[in-house]
C-alpha cells in the first residue's frame, strides 16, 4: 500500500465539478500542476473528492469475492489513491515552499482529515487478512523480486500500523494518530511563526566584518519584507551561520544566536515544549500497543540499524574522537581571543567567528575568498554536469512549465538516448512564505505499473538572493547543500521501478541519505571546482593556490560539526528510549542529557528540541536523525570505489551506482543493494577518516 503513490491520473478518471483545477485534467506541458489556477479554496473540496474516491477503491478490493491474488490485492492497492496523491503533492509543496495564512489554516484541517482517512485503511483486518494469506504462500506465487519485496513491505506496513490489534487497541491507535497529526502541524506552524516574527535591522555601523554579498542579501531580505533601503538579518540558517562567522560585532552575534536557538522556546503562543511532552507520551503509548518497549524500538525495527543499541553504538563511537577534537579546538580558539586582547570566555556565538580566524591562520584559507567563485548558477551547472558524466542524463531549462513562484526554475531531464526522463524544479531562494531548511520532494513519482510515468522532482533551498546585479553567491556549506539535495533529486529522477510504493526515495530512512550525501563528494573535487568555480565578475577560474588551500582546509572544524550533529542525534534517541513519564520538563531533560555526554558549553545542538522539526513536525526522522551519520558511513565508503578506480567518473563504477543505488528505489533490501554496488558491507572507519577524526588524542 502506498500513501504517496504516483500522482499521474488519466484524464478520463477525473471528475470536473465547477472550475476546480485539482479535479480536472491538466492541459499543461507534461501534465504538470497549473499553479496559477490553483487557489487555497480549491484544496478542501479536492481532498474530499480524493478521500471519497480512494475509500471506494479500497472497498472494492475488500469486497472482491475472488481468492486474493497479487494482482487483485497488492497491485490494486498500488493503483488506488491516485487523485489523493496528486492533490496531496501539490498541497504540501505549497505549504512548505510558498504558504500563506489561509493555506496554513487549511493544513490543520487536512492533517486531521488525512489521519481519519488512513487510520481505518491501514488497520483494516479484511485487507490485512488478504495480504497475510498472500505472504503465507509467497513462495508458490512465482513473483518477481520486486513483487516479492512489495508484498513484504505491504504486509509490514499494515502490521506496523496495527492491523493485527484488537478493536479496542485499534480505536486507541487511531485516536493517537489523529492527535499526533494535529500536534505535528502545530509544531511546524509555531516554528514558522517564530521565524517569521523576528528580524534584526542593521544600521551602517553594524556591518563590521560582513562581506558585500551578505549586505546585499540583507538589503534584499528587507526589500522583500516591505522595508526598502533597509538591511535585515532573518532567522534563516543561510543568514544566521554566515553572520555568526563574519560579524565582528560580538553583541549582535549574541543577539542573533540567542534568537535562532530560542525558536519555539520563547514561552509565547509559539512555544513547542508542551507539544513535545505530549508527542513523546503518545508515541510511547502507540509503540506499546504494538508490543514494543519504546518508540525507538518500534521505529528502528524497520530500518537498517534495527535496534537503539546499534544506533547508540555508532553515535558513541563517533562522539569520543569528535569531542576530543572539539575540546582541543576550543582551547585554541580561547587562545586566539586572549591573543587579540579579548577579555571574555569563548561562547557559542563566538565559535564560528574565531574558528574562521583560526582556519585562516592554520590553512591560510578564508571562506570569503572562495565565495565569489561559487555563484548559484555555476553550482547548478556543476551538479548537472556531474550527473551527465556519471549517468548520461542531460538538463535543458523549460520556461513553459507552470511554477508556484517566479523564482522557481524548471529543467527537462533526458536520458542518454534523448528520451524524456523527468522534470526537475529548483526553488532556491529564502522568502517569508517558505519554511526554513532544504529538502527534496516530488509532485509525481516514477512508476511503470500503468505506462511509463515520468517523475516531477523538486529541490527546495533557502539561499540568500543576490541583488543590484550581483548573483546569489553560495558559501561552501550552501554549495554542499545544493549537491546534497540534488543527490536526493537524482534518487527520484533516476528511479526505474514498476510499483509506486517502491519508487525513488521510498527506502529506509537510514539508507535514503546515501544517494544525497554521496553526491556531496563531487562538489568538493578539484575536477569539478576547476571547471565550474569561476569568479562571478571576471569569469576567472578558481586559482590553483586557493583550490589547494581549500582542499587542505576541508577537515578543519570537524570536531565542532560532528559534536553539534551527534549531540542532536543522541538527544533524539534518548527522547524516544527513556520512559515518557520521566520527561516532565524539556529544558531540564535537554540539560541533563547534554551534561551526561559532556557537551562542550561552547557548542550548541544543531537542533534544540523545540525547533527540531525533523523529529517533531511528523515522525519520519523521529528516532532516525542518526540516519545522516549511518548513511555517511556508507557514502564515505562508497566514494572509495571511485577513488580505487582512480577516476571519479569511472564508467563501470558509475553503472553499478546507477543500477544498484540510484535507480532501484525500494525494490530491494538496502543492505543487499549496497553490497551489490560495493562488493562488501561498508567499513565504519571510512567516516572517521573522511572527517579527520581517526587516532585523535582525547582531551582531558
């Protein structure tokens, strides 16, 4: 069963009541959503029609008097819900990337409707019985490997949703799911509210240390907020981190840092602490109804990691050398402050600023020196070129495809033979209507069940927009983010499976980050930078000396980066393994856990609990934030296959990467897929080696 199957809908299957474009055939290039025609008031009627259609499809499957077969049960479930997927994809794209108060209000209602629609389906005993009967005799059904995988995943989905529970337990599970859906929506709305409500205006005397590109972005952000001729800092990470690094004004760094880390924790109407406590209680109760001792145990059973103990083992293995490196760097940063005559103790809002100074001294590398060479358009071209050289796909911009905002760009993707493969939407700039962060999603997923359906794949980022004729210039982190999200995008675009439920990124959470994190490796390679890193004013290539210093500086500050991530992953794990009743105060629990692991006071969690959307704006990454690091073990090891071939575009390795990782979606077990590509399981030391954390001395 697929909650997000392909959104392709045959024109003949659509009703056309009134002028609701969501319920009509789309007369657009590639049958893409006609965004200019879609208004908020169209969504609730469209959802109601989609829910009704899907319910009727499910009832027809249940009422079929014939013995269950793969075709009349599993395949029928795959075909069901196309209109619902189509409407949902458009709606959630807008909610994330271009929302307004009306859409956010509708989202609260839709979340409840979604829960009430899916609960009875996912816990339906009759459906589960049909699937279980097929699973019991799977060996005699002569299924293809993909069909066998789909049957197992379908059974697992129903089983883990509670289809085998008593009626009383099902009723309570449904209540919990409805409440969790409401809480997740509220959490994200609160976070967006705190982010939208705060700006810090900069005067001419507040610009010390800030590069021209940042000032230009601050002017553009003010203009977008109706403050012409002003300059503002917002709480977008793409503003906050550069400001903390570059600003010489310690008082302003402190102000920005405290506002950023207090999102969702201001004891106002947007405070998320009470939501967190209720979410933890409900998740634990649901897990216990399903027979698990904790939510983490429930969540991780259906992952590569399998157990909380395996996750904790990886995180603790990385934590020890990372903390040692961070403590040594802390002492060096404090020494730099003292050397400059600073009479203060290093604080969290100082770390990035002095780390950049230390990097300039140790590696003779200045982030600001490389930024003029990282124009957004050039980095997009670089990401495309790598995909062309690895996989043979090409990209050509289309101006005739409808978009949800004028800044959104669209490219047609073709395979090596010139056949249409996908559309790729890029929405790169921060704006008040967009939630923070960066993500990949889709408007339509690849499948071949009913014809060859090409995907519509989206990357959303929050880069600062250029102004006054200057292009958007990316930091190294921004450029890495672009490649990361494009790696996810390729996972969707290159998908080559039969069934919607197994398409693209429909894989375990701790495997889904492999294609994205692996793709980051090409962004920092000399072969790519020498070609695409060109000065935005002169067109000159990145100087060889600067490139050499960049490569030497890559492992700098990895103690800090690893500590801020691993501490967040450990916090996520502890929230979902410790008894929920023992957690009565979110701030106190946060402090207790950080004290226990020896968190340096000068480093903050990458995501404090009240703003940890990964795990509280829905549960996709709940008990799963570790996945980025689990996948990094694989991606560091996987890139080694190209290094061993002495060619980062080696055709044979690239073909295995395409066939076994990027195109296979969820059609095979991820460990089997990895071994097919690499010839063995990944070696964990590859991660420590990449981060420069092997054989580090421990700090006292």
